[in-house]
């Protein structure tokens, strides 16, 4: 799962850069589209959160298994 989190972090990094470029380009013409996180950034962060929660739950369940 560590590799998945690394990949998602890299995707977030790229999406944030694209979002930043979009905001700079549209700040004077379509300012309402420059507020908040972009679609991709938001959803990639949700995926990261989900993967982290799954990882944590998997870790907990492994430690609670009877031997």
C-alpha cells in the first residue's frame, strides 16, 4: 500500500500544479473557477484518505488476529 500512497501523492502533486496554472490563467476572466481545490485535486485527496484508512484498518485487523 505504500507504493499506492506514493503514486497518489505524485498524482496530487501534478494535479495541484495543473490547478495552480488554471487559477493563474483564469483569475481575471473566470474568477469563480479559481476558488477552492480543483476537481482532480479534491478527488485524488479523497482516494488518498480512503487508502490510508484501509491501510490503518488492515493493520489493526492483522494485529487482532488470534494465533
